C-alpha cells in the first residue's frame, strides 16, 4: 500500500527558508492528488498546498501564497515544499498526504505521513 515519509523539518529563523521532502511509494501523479498540510499546537489541521491528480491544477492556501511552492521531482517519486520568508506563525507539524481523487480533501485523505516539525523562531 501507499506510504509517505516526510523529511527536512527543523529550526529556522524568521525570514529564512526551508525545503521539505516527501517520498511516496508507488507514486502515480495521474491517479493521486498529493499535497502538504500543517497543524499548529492547539489548532485545526490546515491544507497548505496540493497538486491535483494529473497535475493540471495546483492549490495554495492564502496564508502561504507567494511564499511556499509545491513541486515534484522529474521521476514524480518525491513531493517538495519550498518555504521562503518563514514567519513564527508557520511553526507547525507539516504532513504530506495522498488521495485517490482529483483534489485534496482535508477530511478524506487516504494516506498520511507521520509529519515533520518546523519551528520558526529567533
């Protein structure tokens, strides 16, 4: 079955950059919507950015537009999240997830990674 594993989290100063990676077994972009979510302490999980099945549509949350970029490698086996101009409010556990369908649905993702912690602090 499909498995996901995030990496790249850590401590970064405000204004800095960080790149997260998510390796997905049996990854097929034509059948899966894939994306990034985050959950800050005591808050609801938030959809950050997703790529539709087929790759024809990309979603970005308003909170990260023009700062975060989602992408895949050439072999389409790894999902990335490039995070720039990081703010303290970006501090959260970041998860990648996949769903067999056209778009990501926060309450209906089929498979989740275990998460990687991003801490933005001076």
